[in-house]
């Protein structure tokens, strides 16, 4: 087919049909509004990708230079989203879901599995999930060697599962994908009375020896208060499920953000949303935001039991924070630049700067009346919803 224009293709992807100009880029995302908080960019820019990397960011790129063109006119273009808390050990963990179908397909090009696998299961997680998925998967190793296998038997009902030497061995074998150590502290369901807070201290020991972060699921622990848990956390560590409405929350009895919580943030502890099946309460979150306590990272805690609701996907969780009054720029930052920095990958993830990974999402910001539920089933209505229309991972359209 002759000519110098572009031919429309399925899903709005256009293929350049001219042979009269040398095509320099594999993919062009053209005509959209680029929002890249890492670069403090919010404006009309085209993005071109070559060999899986960002090759050009310009006010206008000639479509004839691109082998494939995505027409993003009227839409938002953002870096590939990073979901800092998911469970994607499909087929082994009772929580596990397919990363490509539930994360990548909905805009999360990079995800962090939060402790689905421990030392006994991490080799299999690596081989059969991480390496077999198109989604970029990083992970925290569970201090329990079994990981999250069964909903009937908690991974730390027997303290013997909390094995520091074994956790260290797994971390050393998988340094390139392991970010830290994960521990869940919910009493009775996960941790026996005999174990108490020992799993927390053992996880701290493993993280310190390995030189990695500690990620803690705190609610309803064998602790006098959240203060006791936060005392163990330092710079670079992560408290997830920040806005749950259960025992050991970030608010005191008067509904004020605890002094220990503010002190922890001041010393570098990250506070992750981790929405989940039972860990996001509208009222807790709203009160915290009113007291200037936003999250460090917005994450879904997406897994088998909340995929059909109330979580659905990361962009739905992001939309809830628009409803709560966070700006679009801040919401995008909390799923791009901020998690990239937290996981030590800001040189190539969470941004569309030159040379970065060619991961991008084209988003519709739709206006209307949309219902969103928290983990207790309470529905609030917002006026905006984020919807991914194109997802690009390493320059490939998915």
C-alpha cells in the first residue's frame, strides 16, 4: 500500500504504511497528554520507544518515523503503573492470580508480590510464575518458609515456619528479584499465641542480615498497640494496609494519627495502601488525609478473593483516591515515581524519561457518577474513573 500516511488498525493502533522514510522507532504514542511526575512533566508530548526503551519525548514526533502508532489524542499517557502489593503465585498460593490477565492487562506493568512465597516455595515461584509472565514481577520473601499456601492454616501458626537461615538462602539465590522480607502478624488466623510477636523480630533479623527492606502486615497482631510494631521499622521499611479499620490502626482512640506513625514516616518508613479484601476503610483513610497523612504508595493487594470486588484492579484503587480529594498528579506519582523509588528502580521504572523502560499506559479520565466500595462494602460515589485503554510493556502493545 503506497502513501505517506498511517492506516488505522485494531484497538486504535495504527501501522505506518509508507516506505518513503526510514522508520526510527518501534512504537510511537502520539497526540496525548503526558503526565510523568518523576520528570515533573504534564503537557502535550509524544513518546517514542525503540528496542524496548524510551527513545524520544518531544512535543511532536512524525508518525512516519514509527513502525506502530498509538493515537492517544484526548487521553492521558503515563509511565507503566507499579502495584507495590499483589499476590500472583497462581496455582500454589490460595491467594494467587494470573499476573498478566489481572495486572498487566489493567495497566500494572510492574508488580511486587507481597510474601506469597517463602524459602520452600520461592524457587518454583521464580521458575513457573516470575520467569513465565510478561508482567515484570518482583517480590518480598515470606519469613514463613511455606509462604501463603492455605487459607485454613496460617503460615505462622507454628513458629518453626519462621526460619531466618532459610529465608537468607532464598534471598541470596534470587537477589535480582527480591526486594525484602514480608511478615503477617494477624493473631489466631496467621500467628499463634505462642508465637506472639516473635515472627516480627525474626523477620527483622533476616532483613537486617540480608540488607533488604521489611514489609509488615500489622492488623490485629499480638501487640499492645501499633506503636510496638512501628518501633521495629526504620528507613526503607514498609507498613502495608495503612488505612484498615481493625485493631492496631494508624488512628488513636480520638481519631488522630498516632504520634508513633508520624515519627515512623519522619524516619523513612513507607506507608502502603494495600487495599485488599479487608484492609481499606473510607473513614480511616479520609481522617488520615484530612490530617495530612497520605500514603507513600497506592497499591491494590489484588488477589483471588477481591478480584471481583471490592478491589478489581489498581486503577480502581487509584480512582478511589481521586474521590477522596487527591490530585490526579499525586495519584499517578504514587503508582509510578514513588514506588519506583521505594523499590530502588527509579533509574528505569516509573518514568518515561529517555532510556527508561518502554512501559506506558494510555488512560481515559472518564467523568460521570461511579460507585466505589471499601473493604466493608460501604459505597461512595465519585465523579471520575480511570480506565486504561492501551498498555505498553517494553515497547510491546498488550
